[in-house]
């Protein structure tokens, strides 16, 4: 680390390191979780646990994206299930304004529902477009054996995310679009997005 200082003051270098008891070094996402925890993008579910296989809700993933990308600027919320004092209300408002999230309907966001993989990738690609200015236009092709199970509104996002190496299938060419996203998977795609 190099710093150019123009006056006499006291400075300290702070490095945050975080390890979780339930994420051994052998876990496939251990390094990514450590990096994102050190950057205070992801948090544990307690001081010592991360619960990497636990599902992620729509509110949690939205909050992760907003925090990771340091987005600001709240917008108008019309969702009846997102109250102004909910812990995720500001993040949802910011993500709506940025064009990253939509509700399940005009009035329902469904913040506590587990987010499935095609929803996660759709939000991820909208975030990619918001940050890079490159449209999420569906360029790219993925060869997932279950591509016909991907909802029509998500196919282009999934193909482009796979082409950009932001996401991959779970096993043997299977994407599992309706599969519920785990905390480890969410951390991995956020890490991939930040490194594009």
C-alpha cells in the first residue's frame, strides 16, 4: 500500500479479516466469502456463522447488490409489503430506482420469499447494466440442458450472465432456474460482478 500524505497527522491502516466456523477452507466459496466479508459486503448470520447453504430472500439479495455496488438515491415505493421502517426498505427503493428489481406484481415485492436462480440472475444482469452502462441484451448463449425450464423473461439474462462468467450451472450443464439461491451462491455472483 502506498499513500501520499501532504501534512502531519496520525494515520492507521485497517484490515478487516473474518472467518466463519461453518465455512471451512475446503468450501467451494470460502475465499469469496472471506473477501466479501472483509469488504463488509456480506455479513454472517452471527459473529461466527455464515450459513452458506441457507436460502437468500429477495430482500437480502437486493440489499447485497445495493451494498456491493454502493448504490444511492432512493425512489418511490409502491409495494404494499415493503414498509418504510423495514430493514430492507431503503435498499429496495434504491434498487427500484436503478431499474434492478421489479415486484412480483405492481404492488407486491415479496421481500421474504426465497429468491430462485433465474430471479437472482435477472437482478444481477440489471445491476450489471446499471453499473457498466452495457445493456443486458441477452447476447451470449449458454448450453444448459434445462434451458427450456427457464422462464421466457429470464432466458436472455441467464444466457448473457453465463457468457460473461457471472454465473454457472450447478452440475453437468444444469442451471436449475427454479432452484433456490444459497448464501454461498449469492456471494459468488456478487464477487463475479464486482470483478467484471
